[in-house]
C-alpha cells in the first residue's frame, strides 16, 4: 500500500515538474489545472451543468482567465478553445488552422474512413471541396432550378397543414429538407414514408450521441472496451452500419444504371469522374463518394431543419415580428405565387429576421475541431503542432460589443435605411477555406420554405399552453425544446 502511494506521489510530482518546465520554455494559453489521465473533465462538467451548456462554460472560462485563447485537458488530450470576435475571425482566416484531427470521435463520425470534405484536410480535401462547390453550381442550386424543386416540397407542406389546427412543425419540415438534399444527390425523392422516417431517425440518433468536444469516447477512447453499451460505442457502430448500407445501396443502384453523358445528379457526376480519372490514381473513389454523401446529409438535414424550426418558433413567440414578415411578403411578392430565390432582394425584413434568428440561436455554437498544421504563435501564445482547436461561435454572436443587447431578438440590427445588410462579424457559415460549401443551398432552402409557409399560414401559440418563450436544448447542435403551434390558414 505504501509503495503504491509513493509511486502515485512520484508520478504526480513528475507530471507537475514537466508541466512547469514546459510552461517556462513556451507561453502556452492559460486554463484550468489538468489532472493526469482525466485532465479538466470534471471541472468542465460542473461548469456545463451550472451554465446549461458547454459553449457557455467555455466562454466563462475565457472570461475567468481574461484570454480569448484557453487550454484544457480533456482526458489525455489538450484542447485549445478560441473565443471572441477578433480572435475567432483571425483564426478562421489562418490557413495553418485548416486541418482536421483524427481522433476516436472523428473516426466514428467518418465510419473509420479518412475521406470526404468535412473531416478531411490537405490537398485531397482542397481538390474535392472545389469539385463539390462546382457541382452545386452546375446542378443549379441557388438558381431557378432550386426554386422549382422547393416549390414542389412547399406543396407537400401545404397539404399537410391545409386544415390548420395544432401541429409540431419539425416532423413536417425535416422530410422536406431531406428530400431536397436527396434529390440533389440521387436525382429523385424518397417517396416511401417509412424509409424517409427511418433515415431521419438514424441521423438524429447520431447527433444526440456527441457533444462539441467529441464526447466521452473521444476523451476516453479506451472506455469502449470496458463499457461499449454505456459509452454509446455499440449504438454508434449500429447506426453507422445501417446508414452506410443505405448509402452503399444507393451508390450501387446508380452504378448499375449509369449512362455516360446523361449525368443528372451528384452521384452520377462523381461516377463520371471516378471512371474517367481511374487510370490517374484519382481521389474519386467509392469510399470518397460514400463520405461526401455522409457529409452532405449530416451537414444539411439536421442544421437546416433545426434552423427552420427555430425560425418558425420565433414567429410564434414574437407575433409583432410575424405580422411585419407577412405584411412585407404580401406587399412585395403577394400570397399566390410561390417564392423564388430572386425574391430575396425584395424581402429585406424577411432576410433580417432569418439572419437574426440564426445569430441568436446559432445551431452550431462550437465549430471545429481544427488541427494545427505547424507550431505557431497565435494571439501571443504558442500553439503546438497537431493541437486540436475548438471555435466558440456562440461567443461571437452573443458578444455585446459586436451586437448590443445580444439576447434581444431584434431583426432591425441588420437593416440600414430599410435595406438588409449582412454584418461581417457573423460566422454563421464559417469563414476562410473551411467556409461551408453548401452555404447557398442552405440559405435558399431556409428562405424559400420559410416564405412559403408564411404566405399561407399564421402561426399562433396554442391557447393556454404556449410556447411563449424560446427554450433551447444544448448538444453538438442546439435545438428548440419540442413545441406545438396553432396553425391558421391564411
């Protein structure tokens, strides 16, 4: 027993000595004490519980240490969290921070394949990202083709709500968003309701399993051997296998029916590249296609549907804003013709409302993780090579110096003489090389579906029930507490 105590004492002293020596050599970011093996995990959990979410806990630590750049130990990993408008913008535009780590969280998220455009980096990622952006333009997203596609989906929403009454809106919106993305990727909708519902459930189960720092499996990867069920490891494997099979079946179906020169969707266009470039050791492989599809649906379905859910909830809670939205739509484009992407320039107040809802209820409060390519000095601190960086976007959008009275829902902050003006301080879709490649697609879907619903319906709180306030559920992505709304046909 005494020998064991002595060994532990020596180990702790050595860790502290090494830590102090390194601090003397280089100026690392400040942060809470990191215990051997567990790091600052227990402190972060206490702060997260106290403040209701991890992103607020990170910001409170930044304020405590009076630094926009702080360092924490999570398990055996060192994590650097960057907050604040200036520091976040500076980091997002620094190419040295464009990398992605490859830890247990990323491996599970990527099905063990280091491909795709979201969790990949280097020359391969740059080439593939450029190709995806080009294909988005080729397929007409953000143009008239997008308007026509979403108009078809608006008809389905209208049919679901035609009799009015009390509804939950997200289960109606999410299939619409999925089918827009599915049509873009595969050339057709998912017509079978059970398959549609099952796919959505798979995506939501994946999202609920992680948090912004990667979750328990990332911080303590060895736990999957001891508690595979409790840690969620087995669940993730099961969900991944089921989702992978759906995507592989879809790819195989396209391969069987592929006709050169008749490419009409993303999969066909990828197959064209794959077959043509095969002899040149191309990056266009089946694994790559699988991950591109996975990236598309992870990034698109949950975030876009949840953004719309928040947006519509704000209309229920802020009836005066909804009234102004409906008045602008009625006077500028009318209530009969479905909205088009080109109508954005006519609906300045609507654009301001959408932007303000995204700012105040940012779906992704912590973006990242990033990997540092080379050791660098950032904001006066030494950032080690391959360090993992988390970016606190919440701290940007809720900074009172950048956005006065940040907790107040005020669309007018984005209007100047009645004209909508995007604030350059916002990081809704990122900045720099890692800016979301599907930004135009997401913006078009949100705008067209929102205006289409507002043309046809008034949304009211359920009598004697609400909602009367915005309640948020924290996680890897933020979402509103499930709510019902009284839908009144126009």
